[in-house]
């Protein structure tokens, strides 16, 4: 079992947080695919996990990344990735970026997501971050309301560029 990071008490009982391990990948991929958007871009549970293994190895080897799982009754019920980004702006502040927050469908509404985010904010504070940021797809209206209830403000407009096709650069 990975390094225990803490215990969250939610409506359904305790959730133990720990660093993710390579053996968790099938469950993590299933969590990523367990929603409307994820089902269109993630692999099926029985698919080749090689790309996920490569990504996990990079994340796990870099102290600037922390991939967390939440377990209840020996089942992974939630996950998130926390990345620490040093920067010059904001007087050299480190930003904590929260990514890939997922809660197993049978555990949604029990406070697991809020507890995960609360833990991530606390961890960012322990690491002297000046800001915690995250993104969510514009179509995830429920997620936007969830993050706003937790105190996040939609203060910026974000842009992404998919690199599967060459970008069209025009002057």
C-alpha cells in the first residue's frame, strides 16, 4: 500500500488517502472513464494500459506531482492529481493545480469530492503555495457549481490547443 496521506470522514464513513501506486491504474482509468466526458476520451477497462503506465511513471517520479487515491473498504472511491508549479508571477508564488478529480459514481453526494478538495487545499497550504487553481470543462455545470460552493472563483478564461493535429498559426 502507498504512503498514507490522511483520513477523510465523509457521510459513508472514512476514506483513507494515499499516494497512488502502479497497481491502481485499472481502477483509476475506470474512474476517469466513469462520466459523460471521460467515457469519450479514456480507454475501456480492458484496454491496453501502456499509455497510462508511462504517464504514471512520469508523475510518480516527479516530486512536483502527487497522484492521490481515496480508499474505503479496500475500494478506490476517489482520486485527484495535485501539481505544484513554481512561477515568477505573484512574487514568485508556487501554484497548486488540481486535476482529474473523480469520485466513483456510487459514492457521489457523500462528501468525498469536497473532502478531497479540502485536503488538496490544505496540502497546498502546507507546501506554502500562494494559489490553488483548477479547470473544469464548460459543459460540466454541476462541477462548476460544486467548485464555487467550495470557494473557487471563475476568475479567468482558459484556452486549450489539442496537439493531435498541427496548429494553424496565422500572423
